[in-house]
C-alpha cells in the first residue's frame, strides 16, 4: 500500500468501492440533564443496529476537488489503484487542519489504509505548523469513532442540532488530535 498526494478525483474512482457508508451494532445516545446553574451531557453506547448509506454525485466530486486544491489531501493506492482518500483543509483562523472526509473502499477497510492516511495527515500538519487536527463524525458511526480514538483523537465537542431532523437522531461529534 502506498500513500501519495491527491491532486484530483474523478467520479468513477469510487464506482467499485462497494457500500458507501457504514454498518454498526451500536450508537451513542446523548442524555442532557439541566440543573439550576449547570447542565450535563452524557454519551452512552447503546446496542442498536444502524446502517448508513450515501451516494457521491458529480456535485460532491466538484466540492471534493475544491478541497483537494488546498493541497492537504492524500490517496491510498493498492497495486496502483486508489482504494481510499483523505481530504483536509487549512482553517487559518484557528491554525488547524480540518479533515473534511476520509473514505476507504469497503473491500479494503481494516487493512491499514485509514491508519496510513491519518499518519500522513499528522505528518503534513506537523510540517505545516498546525496546532490541531480536527474532524466531525456522527454518534451513529461507532466504527469511525473507535478508529479515531485508536489514532489518538479525543472527543472535544458535539452539536445536537447539526443534522436535519429526518436523519434518525444523528448528533455531530467533534474530535481533535493535539499536535503539541
């Protein structure tokens, strides 16, 4: 497996990647408790099967290529074929590198591509002088959450209202990797 700079994505890159999304048997449910003068949030992993599927269309590819033009994106190759990518942008206002997207082919998950892509982003961020790497995932994406924890990220926030109401109780979980 090889990690190289990503210069451009074409629509057909992910056509044979299998299921675009994730399947999990657990989700994090959030409980909010209000007390006079204080409040508390608690995340608790609950057993629940959940399947998330998304499509990547031409508009998404155009947006991805705009992110790629920021020069902090990489691709994972296996036998010369792209099997995954990570897209990141510089947030100058707070000197962070924000991971917009990390996708790995369904057929190559669990084989180290995601780990190699994250390591490349960590190296890129250090060389570029960023103070943090940030990302957002969902409370329903327990496999991603566990993956990022193994990579050294920690939960640093959440947004209970980021997603539209027709998405089943999805909550944004923000995670950060400290480069200092």
